[in-house]
C-alpha cells in the first residue's frame, strides 16, 4: 500500500485532506481513474456523513451555527484511516481508507 495513515491536523473549520490524496480530481475525473488510484494504493473507501452520526450537529452545521470542527467522525473499521473531511452539496462528510491488502 502506498498511502499511509498520517497525523490529522484539521483547519479552523474542521476540514482536512490527506497529503497524498489527489487534489486535482474534479468533475472530469473518470470513475476508472479514481478506481485505479484506490486499487494502486491497496485501499477501499468508506464514506461517513455527519447527518448519519449526529443529526443535531448537522442541523446546526446546515444553519451556519456550527462547523465541522465539532464533529469527530467514527472510523468504520479499526484499521481505517482518514482521507478527508469536507463539505459537499450532499452535506459534510468524511472519507476513510480501508486497507485491502
């Protein structure tokens, strides 16, 4: 596996991206490119949404009364590690890497 767990230092709003996660991806990135990157790194992904873990915090977040720094997303497995925490049109989410090798 190429990508490894690193120390997470979230920004003032609670967001963070793993330094080895491709930041150049956009709406033109193909599913094949994404799948290849995950395969090449020997990981699968698991996405956790704030609203599924903490409805009250999510409601305050959506109203602009809270930010992601108040959320501590739970790892889906013991060996999972964080890839990013971000805001999307579907809400605040965290993506974890799960080693597949």
